[in-house]
């Protein structure tokens, strides 16, 4: 789902690209997501077997005669699937939610992850989850660091560490806003409308032997409005310390993937009950 519209996502091997259609076969409006990739590499509807290529054009109508008037049906615009503009960037698939917005989509650039994500000294963890509260509620939550010590007590914060977090706005406009607090840790935040939020946490610390250290944590969230009361959260995080605790296949990565998955979901769980309760009042 995207903005309340049902969509189907599939991979077109012939053009090596991801394709997004409105989840409706133009024939009888059956969900194309219940279909399959046919022998020709096209998306086939499971109801009457109509198939569509990566451009949305109808490739096969099994019931149509290959000769005479019926043979022209395959070329009719009414037989085409509705296709949305797409772009793949940094491992994420972006969808422009307007089938008539190709020119605007081609002229637009997707939000980018910070350069630190490709530096070898940074270790990355990505997670996503569908949440059953609204996009606006989630955006407000990710921009509010003051809840962390309470909602995520003993997960990513502690109640006894809660303190005032003066936040100074650096800039703002129709594109979003940015700002930061002063102190240790220093939290820099940036909202890029409509759905991208970046948090950079910088911690000055001192360790035995190695001495002074500057730890950096990036938490970048893409928050997708799927439908009223339903949002997909995609979080990409990176840090330049304790890389061995990041799950992965290397022998020195001692934490299994399931543990990272479990702890990350505990963060979502800590917010879920209070945000759903908040929406009931609103």
C-alpha cells in the first residue's frame, strides 16, 4: 500500500528493473499481486491470464483471437496496467505515487544517506517494520528525542538519565528543517519532507589505553504512509564503534542477526502502545 492505494511490486528481468503497478488488472480489476511471473517474464493476472510487460503494456490476452478485431485488443490503452515512476537508490526502492508524474519524478532526486554509511570505519544495520498508527504520528515520534529515556528504558535509554535537551533550529522551510542541541551527547537532526528524518548522535568519551574517542551514531528513518493508521518504517543506522557487535557473517561479528532484530523491535514495541493510545484520543 502507498497513500491508501494498493500496489504490486515485481522485477522485470528483461530490463533489469523494479516495476510498480496499481494492483488492479485492467480487465476485471482483479489484484495483480495474486498473479505470477509467466514464462515470458511478464506479470500474469491469476484470474484470466492476461500478462503485462515492464512498461505496463498488455503482452498476452489468452482469450483473444490472434486475427481479426480481437487481435487489436492487446494494443488498446484500456488493456494497459497503470504504472508508477520508480527509482532505486542506495538499496532502497522509491515510488512516485502518481502515474501521471513522470516528468516531475525524473526531475526529482531521492533523499540520500550520509556519506559515513560507505566509510569502512562505520558498521551498518537496517531494519523495517509495518506499524499500525499514522504516518504523522510516527514522524512526530522520530523527531522527539526526549521520549527515549522513558519509552525505551533499558533498551536505548534510562529514566535516570533524562534531562533537558535545548534544541536550536538552524534552518527551515518548505523542504523541512534542521537543528541541534549542545552538550554531550550532541544530537543533530534534519527533517526532509515528506518522509525522511536524520539523527546524528555524537558522544565524546574516554577509554582506557586508546584515550579520547568521538563516537558517532547515525539513525536515518524513511517513513512510508501506507494507508490511514498504517505506516512502514525503514531505519538505516550506522556507527563507528563496537563494530564487532553488528550482526553478520564474519567470524569476528559475535552478535547473531536474530539478536539485533529482537532488540530493534523492542524499540518499536516501546512506542507502539503509547502511540496507538495517543491516536485514539486524537
